[in-house]
């Protein structure tokens, strides 16, 4: 049986080691044979194993869960482990996500940025009474509300929406769709007792919901297909009402 010839892939990678003062950002091209079911994650491992052991990129789960393998793939943020080379042209260009601290080549430190965001937005349940009474039963919640919270909690903090947002390039303190999604998630959670004013304090300004210019890149590139647009619109309506 003739299975046909495997495709040759040309993978261009933006390489740079910010810790090496003699290094400059430059492209390197690797050619490899495509294998059945190959993902970019597999291709990158292939390159590291057979061509250049110094190539830096991140991965943990290989299943679209940990969010660590996000990079710019042919100009668009995406997860390397969920990108099949068979869906890509013969020539693939990879670059690290912008905005985040570069560790080297395709590896960026999203954890630092996300931690700062979570601390700034205090992304945990706020309930002063609960602190005083640990034995209190959690209050009941409508199944639809629980489902909505579950849906928004699927964010894997990959940073794709941040990399795909023009506003963040101009306004470095903008919380991005990831931050607004988190606030929407806590705003609908009946266990969180923060007042409207407290939420307004967090995202009722230009680094929050009023900075979003509805560029829509975030929802386009979110690998978890979160309903970012509708949640940003929901928050904006709420914040406008509170701010009046
Ligand atoms: Fe990634 Fe989507 Fe979460 Fe943004 S909202 S960090 S794109 S999973
Ligand atoms: Fe950015 Fe998404 Fe708003 S791309 S500007 S957060 S709609
Ligand atoms: Fe975990 Fe890709 S390696 S999302």
C-alpha cells in the first residue's frame, strides 16, 4: 500500500537568550519530516532531540490543560501541544508570546504575570463572616450559576488572550480578557460578598473594563473557547450602572 511521502516541514523559530549579552534575536530554521498525528509539541521535541538540545520551550501536560506551551504560531497565539502540523502549511513560524517575561527562545514566564494579576484582582472568595464561622454550610447555588462559574473557571492562564490583545501593548497595566473573565466569574458567584463598589474599584477604570476597545482578538484565540466577549460586555454594563 502506498502511504504517500511524508511532508517536509520547515520550522522557523525566533531564538534569543536574554541572559546572553552577546546574543541577538534571530530566526533559525529546522527541516524535519512530518509524522502522523504530529503536534507542534512533538515537532519541537524532535528538533531538540535531533538538531539543537539548547532550544527552550515549555510544556507540562501535553493535553491543553496546563497552558504552558502557548506561543505565537504563524502570527497567532495558540497552544503548541494542541496544534496538529497536518493543519498547518509546510512552513511554520514560531515566536514567544509577547508581553510576558522572556526566559529564552519560545519560553516565557507567564506565571509571574498571572500571579500579579490574581493578587491585584484578589481572585478568591471574599466572605468576612466565613472567617468567623468555619462550620457554616456553603450556601446553595442555582445549578445554572454553578455551571456558569465552572465554564469560566476553565481558563488555563495560558496568556493567549493577553498576547492577542492590542490594548495590552499600549496599556501595560490592563488586566486583559483573562482578568476580566476572572472578575466576571467572582461577580456572579453568590459566595463572594464583595460589594459593587469594591468590584468597581478593581476594574471600573481604563486598566479594567473601560480599557477594553472590543478588539475581539482575545475570544478568537482563546484555546478554551471561553465566552470572553459576552463576559466583558456583562461586566461593562455592571460597571456603568455602578459608576452612575
Ligand atoms: Fe488562555 Fe482563554 Fe484563559 Fe485567556 S481566557 S488565559 S486565552 S484560557
Ligand atoms: Fe483586548 Fe479582547 Fe478587549 S482583545 S481590547 S480584551 S475585546
Ligand atoms: Fe499543557 Fe500544552 S503542554 S497546555
